[in-house]
């Protein structure tokens, strides 16, 4: 197996802490120093079928964003299907899985100047089939950057727990980056977290502020979640829903409190509110609403649909009732997708600004000279 290409394993204390954010941002920032960068997510849990291969969605994001010129099946060698664990427990094939991961790492790192390895969930994820993140980091001879959500007490506790598993595997955690930290708490959290991590023998390498837009779903994501269909203006499906308002009051009271980026959810027979939305979009403040969801399996009069088509409002129709739709949206886990160009650019700028990349490189044995 390749042992010469510099590498870093991006792990996390919990699922959706920000591994992909760190990986995407780091990949972008490192291109100023390393002309060719490899990427691999050895074990993936969310995947898409591509040419007969089950490919992790994060691998597809990296490939689409950076044109990695790596065989996509090697960027995502193992996809955990629904029955994967049961089949493994019944008839373990550990050696074959290890061989596949190492072979894919070699191909992902072929003629590359640096390789980013992205983990899946916390340090112990994958233990049930003998391929925890800590084990995979050891197999690939990589040191680890640990991503944690913002805070003080809980993140430090969780970092200590994750570090113990990496320590047991003989894998060095070179530092921690805290993600999604409230902007008004940045200095306070950084001060106490740094001191807390130092007590664990770890260095705080970055504090990344929370960005609301990164947690805002697009109308396309919402439509998929609520089994909805676009009635018009589907080309605006990437609009982001900054907040959700249910049309359960009079149109006058409802629109008075709408803020920029609001997604309006309303039963399709509340034509007074639909008309008010059309008026708001056309006459008062275009762009205030991010979209309209017509709920309860009801559609307004065809003339109103025609009027909606003439606005810049993407309109989704769903058979679900309004409050169930709102609940679904609020419980969504937002993953960055290749079409989220504004979010991707935002992430790249955040990581370049808030992660101490020269110090990270120094910690894995690379010369410190570096500029983003």
C-alpha cells in the first residue's frame, strides 16, 4: 500500500458534525500548495447508484466540485447497504474489505501530492463489521483531524471519548476543529475549548462560525422529502427556505410577519392566501418568499396556477397536511449537494479563513510554509 503520499483522515465526534464541510474546504484550500489532491471515503452510508456502483454522496460531491480525475468507485469503495451488517455478521469477509479499501486508496492517491480521507460518523462507526473509523485510519496509516460541534462541555467530553478509540488503535489525533459555533460566542468558546482540549493533549486548530444558509433546505430537497411535485417554476428549485410559515391565519396577518426567504405552506384551497402571495411577489417585494407549498392534496383554481406560473415563485404540490410538512422540513438533515454552488463557495471561504492549515500540515510532518 502507498505509504509516501501525505494524508489526513477527517473524523468527527458525531454524525453530521461537519466532516464533509471540512473535507471540501480543506481540499479547496490545499490546491494552492498541492497541484494534485486525492480523496477517498472508505466507508459510506448514504449512496447513489452510478453505472452499477453504489457511490457515497459525499464522494460524488467532491468529484463534481473539483473534477478529481479518480475512478469514482475508488473514491467510495464500500457502501453500507441495508443488509450489509447482517451479511457480514453471518459470514465475515474482513480481509476482502481491507484489501478493497487499501487498493482504492492506492488508486485514489496515484500520482497525487496529498490525499484527504473522509470518515463516516464518530470514531466507532463501522465497528460492527470490524472497520471503525479508528481502524480504517490505522489501516491507511493516517493521522486524524477531529471535527466537533460548537460548545464547551459536551464537545470536550465527546472528543475525549473519540480520542480514546483512536489511541487504542495507535492512531494520532493531531487536533480539533469546532464547527457551527455561534458567531456571538466565537471568542468565548474558543478560549475555554482550547484550554479544555489542551488538558486532553490536543490542539484546537480551528473554530468555524455557524452559517445559517448551510442549514437551509432547497425547495428541491423539500419536495423530495414531502413526496411533492412542482406545479410551476421548477427552474427555481434551488431556492433556499430560510424559515417556514404555515398559512393558518388571515392573509393580512400572515403576510405582515413574513421575512426574507420564507417558504409558505398553505392548503391548496386557501385561495385568499395564494392570491396574497401572488400580490406580494408581483407588486410589493419580489423575492421575499422563497417558494410556496400547496398542501393537503388540494389545488387552487387553474387560473390561480396560471397566475403563479407568471411569478418567480417555485410552487410544490403535496398530499401531506400543512403541519406534517412543516415537521418534516424542520427535521431534515441538510447535506451539501453538487448543485449548491453558493453553499460550496461559502464553505471554501469559511475553512480557508478559520482553519489553521499551516499548523495542520506541520502536525502531519509537512513544512509550514503555506498561504491560502
